[in-house]
C-alpha cells in the first residue's frame, strides 16, 4: 500500500494527489500571511503625527489640516498609498489589486463630484439580481404553466402513397389502424414517446405488433424508394451531359477533318512568289474556304491557316516594294481577305459603349492577332525605313496617299506608330528648321510656309497635336515659331505668307500673339516712319501698318490710329492754321485724308474714337476761323505725344487727360542688340541660370532649336560676345571672342 509522506517531496512513493494538497496548503498559508501583513500595515499606515514635529509644522505651513485630505480643496488622500502583495508566483489579475483604502478614496472623490461609485462586485451582484427578476417575471406572466410541447404528428398511408411517386401501397397496409384513432396514421417522430406522464400500457396483442412492424416496413420502403428516384434523376442528368460532350467532341473532330482538307487544298496551289497569279489563286481559295467553313471551323484556326499560307508571299512582296511609287501593291488582296484575317477596323479601338447610362471605351485586347503580327514585323519596318530615308516632308501627298490606301486594313497601333512616332517627329523637325528670313539660305525648302506641308496632316494627328490650347504638340510648336516670326518680321515686306490660313486652325490663340508681339511693332513703325506732309505725302508706312487690319478688331486699329497717327495729323493741321492758311486747301486735305483711311480700312471713320478725332480737327479749324489774324498767337497747340496709351482695347477709352510727353525710353544695352540680332536670324537666346566660374558673367545659350538644345554657350563682356570654344568651331572649355556674323549662326545651327 502506498503511503503519503510530508517529509521528503522527492520520494518516489508520493502521489500527484498529495502534491496538489501540499501546494494548496502552501498557497493558503501565503494568503493568510499576506492578509496579516496587510492588516498590520493598515494599522500602522497612518500613525498619529506629533503636533510639534518638523513634518507637522511644514505641512501646516502649506495649509494642511489634520483629518482632511491633501490639496487646496482637501479632497486628496487621507493616508499614504497602501501596497498589496500578490502570492509568490502569481501574475497580474490573480488577486484583486485594489485595497480597501483605495476603494474608499475613490468613493470619497466621487461623493465630492456628486456621484455614487459602485465597485465591480456590487455591479455584478445587481446584474445577477436583475436577471433573476427578469426570469421570475416571465414565468409569472406565462401563468406558471409548463412550456407547451409540440403535438405528435402522423402520416397516413395515403400521404406515403402520394409522397412516393410510382410506389404502390397494398390495400392490406392501408387498412392498418393506429391505436390512437379510427384513421390510418403513421407515427413520424419520437415526440410522442417522450411524455413526462407515466401511462400504463396494456399488454400488446399479436395484431398490434404486426401493425407496428408493417408501418415500419412501409416507412423504410418509402424512404428507399425516394432515394432511388433521386439517384435515377442524377444518372439521367449525367448521361445527358456525357452525350452532349460526345457530340461536341464529334463536332470538333469533323471541324479538324474539314480544316485538314482545306490545308491540303492550299498545299496543292502554286504559291511561287515569282508567279503573278499566286496572289489571286490563294485569295480565291481562302475566300472559298471562309465561305464553306466559317460556320463549322473555329475562326482563329482559319486565321492561323490563312496567315501561314500568306506569310511567304507577303514577305517576298515587301522586299521589292516601293511604298511611294506603288502604294497599292498587295493591298487589294489583303482587303478582300479582311474577314478570314480578322482585320479589326480602326474605329474599334476608339469607339465607346453605353453602360449604365455612361459612355466607356471598349476594352482592348492585350495580344495581337496573327495578321497584326505579320504587318508589324514585315510591313511596318519597310514603311518606317521609307519614311525616314526617302520621304520629303515638304511633299505630304505621297505619304498621305500611302496611309489613306492602307488605313482600312492597318491595325490601330501600327497607324499610331507611323503618325506619332514618325510623321509627327519629322513635322516637328521641319518646323524647327523653318527660316522665313534667315541670313543663311542654304536650303530653299526650309523657307516654304508651314501651312502648305503641315495642314494636310492635321486630320490624321492626335488631338493633343491639333488642340490650339495644348502646351505640347505640333500647334504648340507653331505658336512658338509664330512668336519669333511676329517679333522679327520686316513690316515693309508685307504679311508673312500663309498667316491668314492659321486663323482657322489656331482660332482664338492667334489674336493674343498678334496683340503681344505685333501690335507694339506696328505702333513703333508708325511713330518712327510716318510723316504728315501736305506737300508730298508718303502713305507707305500707313499702308504697311493698316494691311494687318484683317487680323485685328476694328476698335484695335482705331486705337492704333488715335495713338500714333492723329497726334501727328493734329500737329500738322495746327502748324498750317497758324501760317496764313488757305482754308479751301485745308478742306480738301481734310476730305482727302478721310477718303484714304476709308480706302485702307473701310468703316474705320464710323468708329466713335476716330470720329471724335475728326470732330476735334473741325473744331480746331472753326476756332482758327473765329480768331482770324489772331490765330497765329492765340490758337492753342494740340497736346504733344499720343492721345491714348496703346493697349488692348477691352473697355471704353479713359477720359483722363493725355500725358504731356512720352515715357522716356530705356537705354539700349549690348544684350538688347544681341537679342535683336538673334531674332532677325531666327535664333533663340536664353539664359542658363549659371555663371562662368572664371569671370562670373552669366551664361546664355544661342541655338536654332525650338527645344533649347545644342547651339553655342556665350557670355557678354562689355560690347564683346565670348563663345565657348575657339572661333573655328572646335569646342573647348575656354571662351573666345566671336562676332555677330555667319560664324555664330553656324555655331547656333550646329553645323
């Protein structure tokens, strides 16, 4: 017999039960010791302080009153913080951490706030009490009666017969009578067997036993019959699926046989590339194949067969093909085979579909078809080489004819590759090389106006190229080029060719360019070159300025005349009136000028600003007539300077008096001279935002490229231009002086 020992815990005879009891006794002992220690600490937690001790005096000076809590309001602690030890080896949560003193302090603080603090134990007790009251109320409201039990449900033999389709129940079984009534019923659950009341069942007779057994057998037969019926339905569905799969396999087999026959037919054709009738033979055969097999054979399989047959002929045709001389080449046969080759029209990539009331672009395929692969690998490289090496950008008709011919059969990404990757790049380079008045005229082609060779391409390019408001693209480069042309154009040479054509393309973007870069130059041209001389009048400067009137609003031209023409005209009229004038000559001169302005710019005289100037002239003449001989001394002179400040006429002219004199012009610097010279040569001078390390002068780049690349890096020292590298064109780190001549033009053009 095993014996329990408390002396040696390591003995082999000690059981697990004794270990458990020993641990429990040890934990109880620790709890008792901790409780006694806590009571002893609480007894000595707040020893009475000596009234005359140093600590009591110091606390009294700080406002402490014995018996009250700490703090200004006296709501603080009444005793030092207590500590509560946990049993050895126990973790957080093993025992309740709050001491009795801490709970009392919390309640006292809550009482100061007007609240009632309840600890967790009291809350749990109240919750349990509420649950008990709730259960008691429910039982009392139900009348104290036990829970109702569901009735025993039976199925009659007729119900079983109706539920088992196809199973015939013998009449003998239908006549079995249950002991609970006169109807033929069958017990369907065990609810009736689980009654709490004890019922004395009489001894069963043999008839009752046979009836019970018959009911059980009938129920089992009915369940098995239903299971077999369900299994039969499953097998019938599986059989139908297998038959369908067999039919599909047979159809695939027939399609493959038809495809093999078509391939054998193609193999018998004479596909020698040197035979001129090879394309016609294979096209006719493929058309017949598509017509006979398009409903049976998979479309992708037919396409692969057709591409495999066409690839050798197409490759040979591309080797000797000149796209610009013979743009059609094999196109007619490719167009006839559009159905079997699955040629996707160009609109399929950009068309939209209406979904949920909103338009969305159609989803594009991620892979290319065999036909698209053939054109990308054979047709596109040949056309790309021809565009780069043989196409003249100033003759757009040849390439447009090629694109227009092949466009119905070109994949969208191939067409985009040609237009955006090749044509747009060549057009941009030609636009940068356009020199309407360059000092160096090595090539005549770069003087052709861009509208001649650029306009035909606008219908083919993407929207960002043809949007006048876009910051990138072809039209953005055109606007930058027009800025340079308008700023440097010789006004005596007339209007730049083709400028009228750009109005329909640039639309509202052209007028701001004219107002900013041309209108001030027209005003300066009239101010410097127009002289009002009744004896020998030169209308050249006025004609040169007013020939631009179709590009401006009539009010803008009127402001130009009021600012630059009429001040000179009034001054001449004043000098004439104070020098013993012939008023008939003045009248004829007055009418002649009105007729000239009407011829140069119709309806200009009807504008209020111009009409006011003519009225002012008539008033001056009338005043001179009234003064008579005293007109020479008493006739007031017209104000000097322009009558109006030249600006874009957006509102009515200001009624402020005209300034007495023009604003003093700023002195011209050497940098202004260099910038003006660059503008005349069609060059661009831009700062680099850096300085030369040795001299500290700011650096500039003079280039002929609109992108601001290449050219010469220079700095200005006094009236001398210093360019990086030697004057002979060899680039280096040092700077050498260079004049404003052909040498600098070569450096800027990178030649």
